[in-house]
């Protein structure tokens, strides 16, 4: 009965066809909001369902416990811990790889697989080939991202250095693990598939290479559903404490899981913020269009009521018009949203190593979205619908009373300026309908803000990465050592060919505790006169390390609820695992990660050790890169090598493409809003002023002069709308980055002139397109037909 074949049904179909341009413009705005919401929900639901199924099928651990070395006889005590339902003990190691045709340093994390094949916890998904067979010391399985980046296939050989011993391995399989959905190098914040990989060797082979036969140095645990993880972690630490445990931690602190969880949270933000803007604009457009339609159909409403149609039937008729527009927008938005959601999910799959994407869309969410869209659009036309239903037939038979003409305040303000008559008309008509002008300006501002939000993210992330890897980190290479060594090793290293300068640091895993709040982090000991890497404040200026106490990043200080002058309990997770009370000397700012900083001598004194380091930062002669790479690769004490430029390249090769996709999509959505607002505003103005414009043409005004009158107020609204949109966009951007603050990264609010220019250009181009359509209609204005309208 929605478009029933009745008098009102026929009238409805004719009006939808006659206003098809405006209907399509409004429907596109509604479709944009629905598409963003559905896209985010589809991507979120699909990725979340894929992750949960993957975790369940592959028994992803809830608790991780690294340690130095423990006998396998200890496992029975671990299995008796209350809440533990499944566990896997394994050997972990770091390795350096040599791949044919690739001269840069390559490091890897190596894990053992039991003789039975699949481990009980963190089972592997085999994409191609098989797992290493027990007793085969020269076989290895490789994580998919690393294998794809180097073109490795089952049967390909490569060289590896484990525990200072070089051997040749053969690829037996390409695998994925729920533990490495997001593959990050140690200490890194961005993936680097070419220079860091994950290998799995048989337990016998890796135990022999690490001199750990009958022992393990890592245990992962599955916990009974609903059982407190904190209790399991406490009992694990108690059992493993004497074996060099560095503190068990939950899945929440596991890097891969945390990265994916943060991205899923951002999808939920997109599913709420952007549709809210689109629906607000659609409400405004529907209010203006339906109000104008009711005003022009007063006599028709009177006739319908005279023929016996009730107020309820009249209200339902105009409600059907609104709901028909909403239905068109819903259909377009749902189709576009599902398609874009699939594409977004596939884009995420390039960075997250999941076996395959499961398509999911919660029917309850979809039903709620349909109801909200219908209600919001109906609410936009509610006032006009109520006006049509309540209009008495006798009053409706009379034309609407003429507007009260008088000199507006705006005309008095510009009275001292010699303006042409068309310009005075523009000022007068804007002053007569200030609310409509304000709403039009708000719509343009929202379109501008949408485009700004899409572009500012790329600018902000670029600044974040450039600041971290150009301003904060100025070293060329970072060498992580197997064990801490005396700082005197720097002098011998600096004499090697190709090394210009070397700087030592000490990094220690710690748990920072303030009352009931605690965080697992890394405490960095840095030399007082650091030249290659230092700490910066919110203005990106270097901060001098205090002689006593430590510096905390602002995010970490907020999470711990501690400020300068207060004491923090620092539990060392290495060495003798001593606990210290250290004052917080200051708070600093970082975009990537969180951490705490002390002077290197103070940290070594706190640890009860001499002048030792476990990281070396190097400035290298670019002409001797290969020589330096080779010497570090062969050095047995070097655990891994990080290349600063490689991290930058990784950003531009991976995340940059994602942000460019979002930038394009947000620009497109902003253009849709701008087109919908401007096109409807011009069409309504043309319909309302058709008789006046035709009269002016008959009186001798040229086409350009009446175009000046029609488009002049829109040009003014466009200028003020874009400027207002810049301000609104800045506020919206601040809201978004505030919601996106995570422990892994904090996106700075950076709005450049380039971003402002792009947002203005997108809105201006969409205005030119909609203005071009109106220009064509104005050129073909039928003067005789327009002048026949009833007085």
C-alpha cells in the first residue's frame, strides 16, 4: 500500500518523478550516511567474526609467560594452576637470515613446534606445504607475509644464524598463526615484511641450536572461560619466578591482538560519527523540500480535504513522500555499504594475516539502521507534514500571504556601499529567510568538514611518523644485543669502517605500578648527551633527562594517574627483578608507543650493574652500508638490526595506501553532501523565484543578471560555509583523534593549508556541477508558462 494505485498514490508517483533531481540529491546524502555505517559495520563484523573463529579454532592463548630457562618437568606444576585448561611449552629464539639477492639485514623470531606437529595452544594454519617433521633439523615453516615478500616457496633453501651458528634451512610450509596476525619486528610499530619474519622449527632442532634440550623458555596458556586472568598470571609468576621469568601477561598486552583491536574500535567510531553528520544534513534538506512542497500545494490540500480526505490521510501521504526518498537512499546506501565493506575488509586482510575473510552483517544492526534512517528522515519533514495535516481547507484555498517587505538590517549595514540592484536583491532575500540561509551554510560547512577529516588523518599520520623517525630517531641503524655488554664496546665499534658514530642505550622490561593501576612497559636508559635519539615535548623540542627520577610519556602518565613529583613503583622484570620507588621528574610527549626514560648511569645503578648497554644506535656512511650490514650480521652478540629508513618505507608502502583510500572516500562523501545541499538550495530558489526571475527577464534584465540574483546568495553561503566548515572540521577532527588515542599511537591534530585547500576545492567543484545544472534550467526558462502562474 506504500505506493498504492489510488489518487494519492498517483499524485505521489508524479511528484517523485517531477522532483527526481532533488529526490536523487537527498537520497544520495542519505545513501552516503548509510553506506559509511554499513561499510564500517560490515568490515567490523567480518573482521571480528573472522578473528574470533580463528582464535577459537587455533586455540589462541589468553596468557603468555616468557622466561630464561626451565626444565620440562616443571610443566606438571603449570598444568595444576587453577584455571589453566591447555598449555604449550616451547623454545623461542632470535635469528638472522641471509636471503639470495637481498643484502639488507633480515631478522626473525623462531619458535619450536612439538614432535606431534601442531602445538596445543597457538595452533598453526598451513597455507601451503607442511610443518617441519620431527628429527629433521634442516626444515622450517615460514609466516606467509615474509614468504610472499621474498617469493619463498616450499623447497626453497635459505641461510639462518641461530645462537651464533649458521645453518641452511629448507622451507617446508607457508603458515599463519593467531599470535602473528599483525607481524611486528621487536620494538617496531610498523610491519616490515621484507626485513622481519617468523620461523617455526621442530622442537628437537631448535632446542639443540639453543642448548635447551629438555627445557623451554616460553609457555602459552589457555584459561577456563570466566576464570580471572589476573589469578592465573599471579600463579604463573609464582611458579616460574626462579627460572628467570619476566612476568606473564594477558592477551590484552599482546601486540598483534592489540593492534587489531584498536583498528576495530576505530571502525566502530566511523560507524557512528559520519552517519550522524549525513543524517543531520538529510534532515535539513527534507525539511526545506517538504516545506516548500506544502507551501506550493496549499490549494491541492484544500481540494483533497474538500473531497473527504482526512488529516491523517494527508499526513500519511506526505510521510510516504519522505519515506520514499529515505527508501531510495537506504537501498543505494546498503548496496554501496556492503560492497565497500567487503573492499575495506579485503584491504585490512593485506596487513592482517588471517586465513580468509568471513562475511558478516548483524541483522539486528541492519534492522536498527533501517528504523533509525526512516525515523530521522521522517523527523526532518515532520513540521511540514504537521502543517499540511492541520491546514484548514478555507485557509488553504487562499494563496499564502505575501511576505512583509521592509528594509532589512543587512541593507542598512551596506547602505554606504554602492551596490547594484541585483546585489541588493541578494542581500534582501537572505535577510528575509535567515534560518534557511543558516541551514544551507551549515550543510556546506558539514561537507567541508567531512573532506577535511579525511585529509587531515593522512597529514597527521605523516607528521607522526616523520617526527618519530626523522626528529626523535636520527640513527641509521639500531642493533639489539643478545645480552647486555660493557659500554666500552662502543669504542671498538666506532673504529670499524663505515660507522661514523655509535651511541649506547639500555632497555629493560618493567611493570610500573601506582596504587591499583599498573602497566607493563619498557624503561629506557639514555646517555645525558644523546645525539642519535632523544625525548621530545609536545612542541617537538628535545627534553633534557633529569639527573634523578624518570620521564613518562603523557599517555602513560594519564593511564597510571601519576604526575611530576609523585613516586612510582618500578618492578624490574629482568635480572634479580628488584622493585624500586622512583620519582616522576616530568612528563613528555610521544606519538608512537609509550615508555619511561632515565639517564643511563642512573638506570644501571638502580639495577645494581656497571656501565652496560643492550642497544647500539649507529650513524653509518651510506656508501659503506653493505659492509656494515655484513659485519653486524656476522657478529654473534647482535640479536637483530633495525633500519630507520626501512621503517619509513614500510609506512609508505602499507599504511599510506590505506589512508589514501580513506582520503578519497571522504572526499567523495563530502562532495555528495555539498552537491545535495547546493543543488537543492538552488532548485528550491529557482522554483520559488521562477515568476520573479521571468518578470525580470521580461523587463529587460539579461540572463547573466538574473543568474547573478539566483547564484549570488549561494556564492555568499559557499564562502561562509567553507570558512565555517574549516572551524567545524577542526573540532570534528579533534573529537576523532581524541577517540583514537591508544597505547600504540596518538595521532596529532595537524591541519595544513593543503588540507584546507583540498576541502574547499571539493566543495567548490560540487557547487559548480550543481550550479551548472541550474544554469541550464535557467537558460531554458519558459517565460510565458511561468508568468501564467496564479496571482
